[in-house]
């Protein structure tokens, strides 16, 4: 067995075949990312037991929900799962409080994992309890739906594009609550999305699905830094770095430290010590053999080349590097690669033109 969430599934729908074998961590958010029709929802539904895969295995640690070789299939209502869909499906005739109590009351008292007050505080819905769902905004409704799923005391939370039906403003409003859940709840979350920014911001573990196959599965930062992914994933290549806000400089810059160096960004409002996640696009990284002098680019760091691969764009290559323990990708021309003699093992300097803060 496994210490994680084991998901071995085969679904054959004629034109579409899903065949995945995943071992996901029991902590944090695992994102299933892929294009429309790649099979994300099918995986989620099979984990929940809503879809019957053949020869399947679904186990959360030592709790086995499906093992076809042993004739085990636990029905959906017996799996301790919370499911959040794109559209919140709340009971319109009940108040928010009654909607929340509905799921909670069905769980025996000794099996309840969360109490009403901390969950409503976590999702910022304390003031909505007496309201009816039809009077709420889309973002508020979705926060209530997440709270309701949590109050049913799941051991696993499945979220299928929970932000996809919201406009950008509502999305930005709800993301901090998802981040808080991630920080404060000891419950694994499998999160389906086809929005790269959402994944970069929230995920700890990333599964890339392509036409029913998992083409990559691993820690977010390592997986994004791979140079052997299908071209459709390499278009917008870039890495995510977890940093700590280490200080504010006199010239309106803030210093972010990460495992491998420090970066400077425009002054941040957060307190020193805050964790900030940032994304660095491969197209924003250039390479130099010597320490760059006479350049306006502030972020210059030493790095070592670990791999080079072709991209879908003729004349361009993707260079994988390491700055200390942290990975980085650079997209450069084949001509520059040749002129600079860039190959695995070469020590050089990177110049980072743009750092996008995700918080
Ligand atoms: N009930 C069904 N019967 C037959 N085919 C289905 C059924 N549900 C989904 N499919 C097909 O299975 C494939 C995978 O669908 P799935 O919904 O899992 O993809 P997805 O990655 O979640 O896509 P999206 O991002 O558009 O929701 C698609 O080709 C879809 O048309």
C-alpha cells in the first residue's frame, strides 16, 4: 500500500482512453492540470466513486475505496470525500447556516473533524449565515459551498474548477481563502484546473494530464522546471519559487530569499517573514558567461546548467538551470546557445527581467 492517495484508473470510452497511475501526497494541494478533454474530471469522479473504472485502485493511505483485484468498491456515499463543483449547488430554500448544518448533522459527533465557527471564519462567511443563497454573490456562494463540504468532515477534498464560473474580480477575492485553507487544514485537496496562474499559485504537487495520460507528476516547482514535457505545456514555460520576504531596502525594493539566493522586487506591503510565491517565466531569463556589468537588470544570480532541450518554436531552446537548490528555466535562441557553448555542467550567470508575485 502507500502513504499517499493512490489512484490507478483505466477508463475506455472508445475515442477517449484514460490510463493513469498516480501517487499523490496526503498533504497540501495536488493540482490536476490539462487541456479540455484531457480527463481531469474523469479522474476526480473516479476517486469519488461516481465513475467506475476497470482494474482500478483508489486508496487514501490505508483506507481502500476501490481495489478491483480484490473485489472492493466502496460506494460514493461511504467515502469520506468533500466535492466542490464549478457551480455551488446550495439548497435555495435554506439559509446559509441551514445549508452548512445539513452536511454536518449527517456525520456522527465523534467523527466530526471541523466545528462551524472556525470553518466560517476561515472562509470569511460569518456574516452571511442568516442569508439565503440567491442573495449571495458567486464568490460568496462558492465559499459557502466549500465550507459545507468541509463541515461534512471529509478526509479528502475534491475541487473541480471551483473558480471557473467566477469573473476575475471574484476569483481574486476567493484565492486568499483557498490559500488559507491550504495553510491551516490538514486535509489533502485534489484541485482540477486549466488555469496556469491558479495552479502556480495554489498547488504543491502537480499532475499534467494529456489525452488521458499523466505525462508528469511531482512537486510543483520540480515539475514546472522539466524540459521534457509535451510542447503544449512548454509554450508558457516557467518556474515557481517559494520565497520569504527578508527585508525592505531604502530604495523602495523588497528582498525575497529562496533556497538558492535572493531576488529584489518592487516594495511589498507584507511584513518581513511572510512567505511569498513567485513565478519566473523562461522568456524573462537571459544568460551570460560572466558576471553581468553595466546592465539595468537588478536580479543577477549565479547558476549551473542542468539540461537543454528543443522547443516547439524553431530556433529556440529551453535551458534548465539550478540556482543553489532551486530550479530555473531560460528560453534562448539556438544561436545564443551555440555561441555561448551552453551545455549541462556549465556555470554561468542568469539575469531575471521579470518576477511575478503570485500572492
Ligand atoms: N459520460 C461520458 N460519456 C462519454 N464520454 C465522456 C463522458 N464524460 C466525458 N466524456 C469524454 O471523456 C473525455 C474526458 O473528459 P473529462 O471531462 O474528464 O475532461 P476534462 O479534462 O475534465 O475536460 P474539461 O476541462 O473540458 O472539463 C472527453 O473526451 C469527454 O468528451
